[in-house]
């Protein structure tokens, strides 16, 4: 969806080399001449990985403490009332408002709170999809910290997370109500062996029908994605021609 609204660069670079694969390999070999030693690259990879893990853990701890402070001070109840009023408009159970208020800040704690309620299948699917689509301010803060200093706008990312949250909830609502149409093809039966030595090993009974249906579904998704890509390219081509003539 963002492909239709993303700004386009008006500058075009003409590539004269006909053999792009050979040109790509030449650029790759040229880049290898100036690369860092293998040991230095390996050490940097470990250092950056550990630094990222500590960064993510720090964000999770900060938001967990923030949720605890809001809960202790009573401010979390005020946020929950706001979500409860929105849930009533959507004809959902307002009792899960606290899960939404926590999930608004941190996704894992919100989903954990949601799992403690006795809800119907549709309510569980839609509520979890909305929380997963929003992903929480904790993850958004992590992404914003990574985007800092780049040309990417964090504001667009936050707006898209809100749009994805609503879209995920809508799709989950449709899929949950049509579970009887597609669920039999993708929910596989499971049989547990009665042998004492194999009690903990489930035996999944796959069939050829499930395999063919999965392959067909993947092919349909690929065709849809290719069609959307071609439509977007055609739209860009028409827009470019129109601007040139105008």
C-alpha cells in the first residue's frame, strides 16, 4: 500500500553495461579489495550483536518498569477506560481493555495479560492481531533508535503501525468467522502415541491433500504479489509519461 504513496526520485541513471551480472561481480571484487580483515569483521559482528541485545533488553525493562509505575499510580486504569470505550464502539468485551492498554506500551506483556481472560475464539484472534499489528511503543522506540540519523522518517513508521493494527484486526475478524471454510485444510490432526517411550513425541499425520493445497496457496500468493508489482510499475510508468507530456 505504501508503494502508491512513496515519493519518487526524478533522477534516472542509465546503465550502459548490457551484462549486469558481470558488472555486479566486478563491483563485488572491487569492494573486496577495501574490506576489513576477516578477524576484524567477525569481532565487529559479535560486538554489534551483543550491543543490540543489550539495547533491546534495556527497552523492554524500561517499559516494564513504566507499566508497573502506571499501574501503581492508577494512571493505567485511566488508559484502560479509554480503550474500554473504544471496545464498546466495536461491540467487543470491554473487560480486555487492560490488555490493550498494556499492549499499547509493550507487546509481550499485553499478550500475556490477554491470555488470562476467558474469551471466545473470535475475540482472542482479533485482539491478539490488533496488539501484534501495533507492536507496542517498546518495539517502536527500538525502531526509532535504529532509524535515528538515517533519511527514513519514523513518523511514517508509527502511522503504518496503526494502519497495520486495524488491518490485522479486520483480517483476523474475517478469517475467524470463515474458519469452517479453510480451517479443515490447514489444521492438521494430531495423534499421540500410547507407547511409554514415545509419550512426549507427537505424530503429525500429513497427507498429500494438505501438501497440494499448501502448494496451491503459495502459488496463488506469488501470482497475487507479482500482479500487484506489475500494476505498481505500470502505474509509475503512466505517471511518468503523463508528467513528461504535461
